[in-house]
C-alpha cells in the first residue's frame, strides 16, 4: 500500500491519521508487514522510481493536520483549498500548485522558532541535505530546468559558484531543509507507531537514480557521464515478448569500476540510510548487479542496447562487511540467466514470486512462479505495482491463460477470483506473502498502480475513505490464521 494511495481530504495520502488507521487495520488483520513504494520526492512523470534524491522524503506526504496540531498552520490556510475533485486519484499537477504554498507558511513559522531539534536534524543529515536543498533551490531559480541545463559553473559545481548560490538562495535552501525536517519527523513517528503494533516496514530501493537528481549532480564521478554531465549510455531492458522496442528507462549507469575502487562507499551510504527508514528493504532490479542493459544515450528505444557486467557478489559482500547482515528482498523478476540465479543464491536473499506471472504463456520462465516450485526462502505476491490487479488481470489476460489459472487455482467467480489467488499465495511454502491492497478490495484495472513503458495515468490510485474497515480486517485475520501466517503462530512454531 503506497503512502500516496491512502485516503485523505487533501488530494494525496499522507503520514497522518489515515496512515495510522491503516497500520491498525493491518495489525487487526493479523499482518506482520506493510510494504511501501519508494517515498522520495517525485519528478516529472510522478514515478517514485524517478526521484530528485535517494535520501529525501516526498513533501506531498507531509500531513497538514499534524502541522496544524504543532501550531505551524491554521486550519483555514489549507482545509478550504481545492485538492481535487476525484478522491480516488492523485492530481499531481494540482499538488504541485497547491501544496508548496501551504508548506511555505508552515516552514516560515518553523524557521522563525529556535528549534534545537531542527538544528540537530540539519547537522545529522548534512551529508546529503546540504546538496539536496541547494539543488532544489537552484532548480526553482532556473524554472525547473534539469541541472545539466544550468550555467556551466553550476553544472560543474565550481566552488565559488556554489558558495555564491548558497548565499543568494539562503532562504530557499532553508525552506527545503525545513520541508525535509517535517517529513522525517512525521515519518519516524509513523514508523514507531507501526512497530509498536508489531508491524515491520518494508521499503523499496530503486537500483537506479534519476539523471536530474541531487544524487547525480553532487556525485558525477560515480556515474558514466561525459564532460558535460550527460550520460554516455542509459539504463533499460531489452526487447521481449511484451515489448518489441524494449524498455528505455533513461537512468544514468553507475561507474562500477570506480565504485569498487572506493569500496562502494556511495552505495553503502545509500543502503545504510534506507535502513534508518525501514526494517526490511526490497532492492529493485536485482539482476542489474549481475548484468545491466546499456542503451546508447539519445536512442528513442532500447533495441540497440547491450548487456554489460555488473559488480556481482563482490558488491553484496561489501554490504555485509560494512553494515552486517540486513533483511533484504531481491527483486529478481524478468529474464533470469544462470548467473543471476547463482548471484541470488550466493547473496542469501529471498527472491520474489508473482502468481499472475505463473500463467502468462508469453513468458518462457512462467513456471518458476507456480507455487509447487517455490523454495521456502522467497516472497510471494499475487501481483506487484507493475502488474494489473487480480480482477483486472482475469479480465484482460489471454483466454487460455485465464482458463489455466482458473483450473490450477480452482478459482470461483462467485467469491471473487482475488480471494482464490490470495489463498494460493498464503497456502504456498513462501516464508512471506504480500498482497496488494487493491486485491483485498477486489478492484479491477481502474486500481492499477502502474503500466510499465507508459506515461500518464500511473501512480494515481487511492483508496476511498472507509476502505479498510473492521469487516475486511476480520476476514483477513481468519484467512491468515487458517494458513498459520499469524505472527504469533510463527513465533510458537519456532
């Protein structure tokens, strides 16, 4: 359940009361985990996988009612504004226009106070916060232009130019620091609340970062860029049965050779920071650590891309040496070569299984997602944010694929296909089973989070108020108990 998909009267889900209600619903339903999409600030396209920073939090998720409780806002300053006409969709354009003026008022009041906790936050997070705040202030000053379109002295981070910008834009820089303080204050309170209920939080770390990000601007030497800061090649996926052109993601590629020489220091900081936010971390596109697909920069599709070697197990050994053994889930979806499977085994991380993918006749590896082939050490999903909902998939899949799924899973339209598929996941040997909340509600394709390789109409779905009620929690608890997945059942079996 992404944060943005929670109900709220202010256009987008936040870290406030509804987030706590959802955590309470999960606890009442016998659940042990809440998995999220990345919580970073989104850029053009609204994807949480294309963020302005690997470290910063999304300003839209800051709860305005909590700010009012702190005395940083007056209710009349935000409650009567236009937050959108459709409570089931996020209007990101409206968010951009409306949310920041409200946050500006709150931050003005915060900055006018002598807040030792704010000063402490800025000191503790200065490693990334200084660059991020200046990056966002400069982006605003240049009308939202990407950093590689800024004047050369700023693109190349010449010290004199940066110092002049810090002085000239001191007010804007302070604003962006204050926004991050508000986000992380609310985030920590929500996580502590969820943990007290017995829930662990599963975060999601994209393997790549956006080209137009503070990460790349402040760490150009970590990426495969030319002298002007532009990529030589970018990330993507090769053509397959789903897309003749492949997928062109456009992210800059890491300079793995240099990173290895430096002991993967940038990556280690990145992962260590994620474990300040989450209890468990899903690492996206795990196969990219074995081999990554490089597409010439400027191409309109991924047809001319080629595979190159990634850092392999050496990288994960470095993670273990520096951070100790962490709870990590490997997103090992897509075409998996023997070397990727070996990397997964050597890493010791659980991989992912997706039930919808088990019945896709276009996928030569579909049988790996059939429950009888699951190892215990894996995580099973009915679908992910990149898949349709169960009901949507059943309505749109190939006729023969639907027939196979119905026969294999013994699905019944009378109770709803979603319950049958979820029960199969719960009954499987996988040590963790994660459902999309849309599937608990039995919603169709209108509730799909993302359709890969498309622009617009993604990352918008929101649950309506009252969606997670006591009746649904009771049913979820019963199903969880039947399949011995209650947290206390696991404890007693150990």
